C-alpha cells in the first residue's frame, strides 16, 4: 500500500490552563492540508515490524510509526507484520504534525492490510496512546481541538491556500512549554469566536520569535507578502491566501534561497480518499 500522510496547520492556538497531571489544556483550530508525507506498507507473514528507511537521529524503536504498528499488532492479536517506508516531506520540528500523521496513516493502512476492520473510533482511541494529535489525523477533517488536543469537534472551513516557509531551525517543544514567558491562562473561547474572526494568534509565537533569531527573521521576510503566523509548537511559518494565484505570486516575490512552498487546505484528508481504493 502507498498512502498519503497529510500535514496540518494550527490556525489558532492558546493555552487555557494546566491540568493536575501536568499537561496543558489548550484550544486550537486544526486545518488539514492536501500535502504531506507518503507512507508505504508491505505486509509480512512472519510478524516482524521494521522501518526500512530509518530517520537520521531517531532510534527505530522510538519511531512513532513502528510504535503504532506494534501497538495495533498487540491490541488486535494479528499474526502479520509490516515493512514501513516513508517519503518524508513534512519537516521534523515544524509544528505540522508529521510524526502523528505518519502514525495515523500506518494505523489506517494496517487496519486494511491486516484485515482487521476496526471502526475509526477504535483506531482513534488507540492512536491517543501514541500522541494527542493522532486521533485528529485518524479522523481526517478540519477540527476544533480542546483538552490536550484530543477532544475534537469537526468543522467546515473555507478553502485556503498557504505559503509555508521553514527557517533553518528546529523548535524544541519541551523548552517552549517550559518557557516562563508562555501565556498559560487565556480565557476559553468558542468555535464561533474563531470563525467570526474575534480570536487569532498562537501562544507559542512570541516565545519562539524571542528565542530563535531564524524564526524572527522568517517573520520579517514573510511580512513583505502578507501576515505571517506560526503553526503549533514548531518553526514553520505560514501566510494565508484565498486563492492559488495570489499565493503563487507571493512565493515568487520572496528572496531566493528561502525554503518555501505552497499547500492548500483539504476538507477531507487525502488519506481517507486513498483508503477507498483498497477497500
């Protein structure tokens, strides 16, 4: 099987408090993109689970896709294994959910490849054990997120095209959450507040811009073509456009040498459409 693993953007992100277990409570608008990684799965009959193209600097045993496959194997009792390959385009540390999306695609794909026939809800519950973003990618639609990101309300968003740019930087999520300058007590808002334009921003943006000169420089460069914003807790910066032509002109206006590209929003993750070819 060859399946897409779409990236996401946080169009809004705020922290409303800290829970007794130490995790932060947040609110965010997750937007699915029509662009991302490609995951290849080849079923094995010997039960072995392997990553055929291990990521540099990542212990294969800690690889989220391997962990996803092993967790599903244990919970389902499947006798099959899998060789996992990934054409990696979503930048690591970019705040676009690449690892979580890859894991969700593995769960979806193996659900078919191993003839498990689990409903999406069961896959999402399993995925939550791997990370708070995994259930979102299992669902595959734009969603308002609360809790630690696992309480999801599907929403419809107007189609958008995004200019995305990645500075030469890797954001450390743990350090950002620990930063004393992070606002952790924002007042909760409603979905309608976002949809009607009354709230915006990302709580991590001022923190990362202060901590990382490369991110601050990227904001300055993209300000020439629009209003730059930060996604998630990563280093990728984006500018929103209503149509592809406008985004293309903005991309062409950037100085040479910038790591930038375009992607559009997707009402339904391309993963879900691809899965129908195998069912």
